[in-house]
C-alpha cells in the first residue's frame, strides 16, 4: 500500500504541474484545489486497500481531464474535408465506443494512446534494465501476460507525457488527413503524425531515474 500510495500521490502532483501549463481559468483553479484536497486526503486518511486507492485515482483523473475538454484545436482545410464537430475541441478522455480509452474516437485521445504506448515501451526497458520483474505489480493486478509493474511505474509519468501532447496540440494546426477514421469509428494517426507524437514521449533519462528511485523504495 505504501508503494501504491506513493505512485498515486506522485501522479496527482504531476497532474497539477500539467494543469498549471493551461491558461488560467476558474475551472483550472477549482481542479487544482480539488486535487490538493485529494492529496491531503491521502495523507490524513489513506485508503486501506488498493481498491479504495483506485477510486481516489479515478476521481483525480476525472477532475484533471475535465479541464482539457474546452481547449480548442486548430484545423486547416476543413472546407474541403470536414471534421466531426466534437473534433473542434480537446474533449473528454473517453471513447464513444464502450466508454473506455483503448479505442479512441477523438484525435487527442488517439495521440495520447500512441504516446502512452511509447512510454510503456520505455518503462518496460528501464524496468528490466534495473533487474525488476515487470510482471509483479503493486497497484495493478498481476495476471499471466500482463506487465503490471510497468503499468505501475507509468502512472506518475503519464501527466508528463500529457504536458508534451498538450503543448503540441495547442501549437499545431491539424488537417483531417492527419488522422484515419475507420469504418467502426476508431481514430488512428497518419504515420507522419505518429512519428511526431512518438518524438513527444517522456525523456529516457527521466524514465530511468523514476524507475531507479522506485527500485530503491522497493528494496528499502
């Protein structure tokens, strides 16, 4: 539980750092305040089980991503190739197909999924390099074929990747051709854009430092 608590505390604090890069607004300040309350809650009355901790993490994630949804996206060429109305803004972190995040139906979610996949690869390499078993997790459930520890160590790093994607989204002008919309509604990145997003992933040195720090905590 101590390891899991540390991972979620670090994730919430990193989420606050990411939110502070957004334009100042009432919604942003409310979200930062709510995240402060959750950090205090974890400190004063920490959850007694991983399940309870994950409920706090889910509340924090909802608060965090709510601040994103009205950020506008810049587009070009939409007169020739229109885009769905919901693509004009960042929107919520969920898919219209089943409500989960895996099958993205929005460009920003597709970019986040791709960036997280790159992060997963980086963390997996760093975990093995430190001599840790990537399948033995603390926060995520261990089951055959699942790299639970990799998913654990990704949690505090996800908001760092979010910041990079947000900076890119707010400074880039997209074209409808940057994305491929499948017949089932799933949104995929064009290979050229995928290469750009892959370059936004977390710094390898940062990933290695985070993994080493957590290894030292495991040992202690």
